[in-house]
């Protein structure tokens, strides 16, 4: 039996811990924050329970597969409901697309907007299913040390169907003309931290995930997932040390031998570091052991950060559903302000999540739990004054569209932005979702899962393979655990 250490209790850390424990090892998770879940932590104030980070539950099969590895199923821990409509995209006053849960409903909606598009959608999603299945079976569960890992018969046979060198934007536009349908089909890749023209068309597997596999919600909130993982980990003997920041990894003879914590220097046989990769390397390792220099990070394309408002409203708000995307401004202008010329966006797109529409437990009776998110460039100057300015902007747009007063009914409000991401997670430039999945930052081209000089140190999480998002974080922890077990055998 070995004694393994995991830094960070986000999805990737808890996933890694579960796999290491299942293999019969002593596992300790060290987490700097008081509560577990990383970016998916939650908090309760005045009867409102707010999920702090993720709110979209997509790819339920990945969660089933994760828990299935341990003889369990998500339903052993939480009740999942499918949202119908899955989400609505707001383009203007009377210009809204509410996406039904059923495929027949989605096809009707497409056909009503653009003649002939229902048939095209079927074909698009057939391709998306192929990409999804190929991706899930042959691509994402790999350590990505070399392109050779991806060469197998099934992948080669279908390589043209994977559209690796085309962008999502051109792929979508080769099918659909109506700008609203184009926006709807391009939206899911925003989860990968980049715009549709920067992302390989292979990632239109996300459309299959969004439209065909459905949008789900765990009753009680997204917090149910990290809670489930923590329960599972503890049931296998994993120990959690909270409020326990790791400040250094001590190396001897090419291996990490111990970790510096605020209350001791525990010995270790191997480490999986799941805090933000940049911090793990630049602050915990001496320069000769780092995979990358500071300059390397400055050249990377980061996924956006975001300005979030957690809001309690003392009445029900009309017209909002669970997931609402306010696309009533120019996406090109906003993306320019994130990626090309980083600055606070004049007229931002934003997302409003209202889980109390589905779940009575997240707000007091008759009230509404609102989470409003504006994507912004990482590294911007974040001040109270700026946050307040954007609060007024988005609340006024939401009130206008809803035709309802909201601001004067706000009984709880907290904002969260770049400075908080840096303070809470040591996030590089306050990024929220890690690295963008652009073509040049995909698979082998991502920061490596393994440390190149220390044989018992691996990285996991949204800055390494396979990429940002909850399902990839689960997978990342699994891959890293497999590699550590192999290397320390
Ligand atoms: C606002 C927001 C909305 C999102 N929405 C979605 C969504 O709807 N759907 C989706 O799939 N994904 C979403 N994501 C992305 C998803 O939440 C993340 O990709 C995922 O949670 C990352 O998990 P992780 O384990 O890689 O990292 P983290 O969750 O960041 O976990 C890393 C942990 O390491 C800890 N740590 C760091 N340094 C140290 C140290 N020195 N010592 C000890 N501990 C340390 C941190 O405190 C943290 O708890 C969202 C993210 C954000 C921020």
C-alpha cells in the first residue's frame, strides 16, 4: 500500500483520489479552502443556496461511467431531472428560442425558422454523435503524451468525418443560414473557452451533447455532485485535509518525497496536483523541476474569466426559465473584448441561471435564486465600482426583457470576479475555466499531464488534458491516477 497525495478537492482531485483509493492506497486530499468541490463549491445565505460555479449538467453518460467504476450510479447520490425546455436563447424582445427536450420538438423549431433545416439538423447531429462516440471511446481518456496514442483503426477510418482541421464556425455555417440557428449551434463550444472560429469542428460533438443528450439538473443543486464524490471517496478511506494549503513539493532523487503544508511536512509516495497548473509549477516547484517557464503561460490562450452575481429575489421573476442566455448584443464585439483586445465589454452577452424555477430547495418559498454571469477577459482590473456598473447594466436589461421589476426586490447580493478567482483558487490571471480548447491547445499540445523530470508527479484538471468543464475534469483525474499508479508500481 502506498501513500498518495492529491492537491485540490475539485472534480479532478476527487476523481483522482477515488481511483487511487480503489487501487488499494492510502490517499489524502489537501485543499486550501474550507469546503470541497473547487470551482463547484456552494454557499447558503438567507435561505438561498447558490452554486458558485458550474450550472449546466451535460453528458450524463460521463457521470454514469465515473460512478460505475466504483459499482455506483449517480442515482445512488442524487436525483437527476431533465429540463424542458433545456434552455432559452434571448435575441431580443419577442425573439427567443426555447430549446425543447425532445428531438421532435427541436426539429420542429428548426424547420419553423429555416425551411429544410430539420433534415440538415439530423445529419449534423448524426455526425455529432459519431464525433462524440469516437471522442469518448478513443480520444479523451488518453494521457496525450504523443499523437501516436490516437492512431487506431476506428479513428483513422473516420478521420474525415471528424473535421479536425475545419472550425466549428465554418462547419455550422455549411449547414445553417439563419443567424439565430447559427448562434444556437455555436453556443455550446463557448464551454470550451473559445469562440466557434477558433475551435476545431470535432468539438461540435458538444452539439450532440447539448441537443441530443439533453440538459439535466441534480435536485438540490450542482453541489450534489462534489458531495457525492466526497462521500464515495470517504467510503474508500480517502482523508480530506481542508484549510490546508500546499506550499512546496520536496524532491529527492527524481521523486516528490514530501509536501510542505501549514501544519507539517507529510511524506508521500506520489502526488497528483490539481490546483491551477501555473500555480502548481511556479509556486510549488523549484525552477529545475518545472515543465514550463513563465513566458510559456503568457503565450497561452486562456478561457475567459467571469463576473458573477449571486442574487436572492423576494418574489418570482416572470419569463425567466432555468437557463437563460441573453444573446441580445453582438457576440463578435463581446468576443473581441475577451480575446483580441482584452477590455471590459461595453455591451456584454450574459447568462442568467434561475434554478429555483426547477428546485424549491434553493430559495425560500415564493422567492427566486438568480445567478448572473458575464464572461470577461482574464487579467482585467477588477474593482467594486466596475462590478456595480455591470450589475446595473445586466439587471436593467433583464428587467426590460422580463417586463418585471427585479432590482428593488433583491434581498441578497454577492459578486464574484477575477480577484476572487485568484484569491480562492490561485487562478492564473483570474481565469475561470482554464485553457481554451483551440486547435493549437488540443490534446498533445496542452500542458502535459506528467512532470517531465519527477516520475511520481502528475497534473490533472482543467488546464491539462482533456480540457475545461466538469466531465473533462472527472476524466482528467482518472487519467492522472492511472499514470501515477503505473509509474509507481
Ligand atoms: C463560474 C463557472 C461556471 C462554470 N460552468 C460550468 C458548467 O456549467 N458546466 C461545466 O461542465 N463546467 C463549468 N465550469 C467549469 C468547471 O467548473 C471546471 O472546469 C471544473 O470544476 C474544474 O475542476 P478542477 O478540478 O480542474 O479545478 P478546481 O475546481 O479549480 O479545483 C482545484 C482545487 O485546488 C485547490 N488548490 C489550489 N491550489 C492549492 C494549494 N496550493 N493547496 C491546496 N489546494 C489548492 C483549489 O482551492 C481548488 O479547490 C464552470 C466554471 C466556473 C468557474
